[in-house]
C-alpha cells in the first residue's frame, strides 16, 4: 500500500500541537482532496490549531511573488470543510468508541491514522508521582491501543495505513525514562503482533529521535542531568524537518521509520524475534551482529560505570 497524502481521510491523534499539528499542516497544504481530523483532549488547543492552519494557508495564498503578504481582511477565509477536530481523551476506551461512532455517522472513517499522541515526564524513578506513572501508560500506550482496536473493528476488509509513533527510547531504554520508555516498548511489541493479525493493514512504526515540539520543551524542564549526558550533545531537529523525513520515508515504503541514522543503528543492535521493516535490512542485521560483538558489551560496561559514578557523586552532593 503506497503512502500518499492525497485523497485520504486522515485521523491524527495528538493533532493539536507538535508533530501531529505539523502533519495536519502538511496534509492541509499539500493535499487538497484529503480530509483531516485532529484529536486531542483540549478543545481550546484544537480550535486554535485549526484556525492557525487555515489562516496560514489563506495568507500563503495571498502572498505576492515578492513574498509580501497582502492582508485582504475583507476576503473570506477558505471555509471549505476539510479540517475537523474532535476533543477526546483517547486513553479512555469508551470515549474512543464514541469518536468512531461519530466518524462513522459522518462518513469520515479514516483511510490513514497517525497515532501521534504521547509525551514523557523524564525524571528519576523515585521523583515520579503515581499520577505521572499512570499518565505514562495512558498517554503513550492506551491512546494508541484504543485507536488501533477501533480502527481494526471498523475496517475489517478495507485497506488501511496505521502509522504509530514509538520512540528511539523503545530501542535503548536508559536512566530518566522509566515513565515513558516502557510504554513505547509496549507499542513496538503491539506493532509486531498487529502486523501479523491485521493482514489488510499497512502498519508503520516511527522511532523518532529528539525533535522540537511543545512537549519536548516541557520535557527539558524535568529531564535529569544524567539523562541529558547520556543523550549527548545532539540538538533536537525542527518539527517540520522530522515531519518531512517521516513522510519521505513512508513514501519510500519503509515501515520502521527513523528521523536519524542513530535510530537505524539502534534498531540494528536490537536483534530479536521481530521482523525489521526498515531500509537496508540485511546491512542493518550485519551491523547489528558485529556491533553486538565488538561495541555493545563495552559500551554497556562503560555506560553502567558512568551512571554509577554520577549517582555516587550526586548522592554525595545531596548528603553534604
Ligand atoms: N518530541 C520528541 O523529541 C519525541 C521523541 C521521540 C518520540 N516522540 C513521540 O512523538 C509523538 C509526538 O511528539 P510531540 O513531541 O510532537 O508531542 P507533544 O508536543 O507532547 O504533543 C502531544 C499531543 O498528544 C495529545 N495528547 C496527550 N494525551 C492525550 C490523550 N490522553 N488523548 C488525546 N490526546 C492526547 C496532546 O494534546 P492534549 O494535551 O490537548 O491532549 C498533544 O496534542 C509522541 O508520541 C512522542 O512520544 C517525540
């Protein structure tokens, strides 16, 4: 099944901000015959996002060749209805059922679904509250699980492209991500099973590295120093760049998708009983075998030593 933006009904969860919003913009601007439904919990954010996308598109159309915007305030905005929103807490199964009933009634059952809803509270395990722990599973796993189940029930025979957003931390879980990485690893496992069961579906799984978004900015506030040290100095890429890389990769036919080469390498190192569906899989496998013999054991020893040293020094500082 080819990935194309045009002539679709696309459901985007987490469409009110970050990558979900970037995808909504992309579909709106690049695919005139596609209907877009964005979903998240906050109605105010959804409304703002819809207005922003419509106004930006309208202003772009009014831009002259010299790049100046002609503000024709009296000109009506593009009111043609192809961008919809629906406020819904997708971690609640009954609410997702209601969403799909509404979509069915409006003849808006999606042909593509992007499960972008997600978010992390990066903290050391002892610093997390019970609420944080529950949110980790609710936002990152249940939102995707519930939507995938409703789509699977709705589309018993028709083709469907389900695009699920995991994280590079599913391939390499490390200190500071106890609230988040396990839920993203659960998504990886769910994807492997759905690929076997939902034979009329194309199921893609994205493992992004860091990219700029409202959620990412918030994460930086609580992210422990040791987590930042392990992540290294690599900057988050712009959200639009991440969106374009993912769309290109899907169009090329990849179903395990990365936003950088590090993601591809990490999946190679993650040898195991799941079929890989990225580019250059044989090369990835050879790289995985060699790196598991020559690099991974030494890296892991060094990494454990580094983390223990950090805890010793920082526990020492607290005690003083
Ligand atoms: N940014 C990164 O560096 C990065 C790296 C790896 C993976 N990812 C993953 O990529 C995806 C997009 O990331 P992002 O940074 O763009 O996200 P973000 O800015 O944090 O936005 C998350 C979206 O999810 C919605 N949401 C949260 N809980 C929900 C719920 N229970 N029901 C419905 N909607 C819900 C939020 O809206 P409301 O608050 O209105 O509900 C918001 O629209 C996420 O799955 C994230 O885990 C991100």
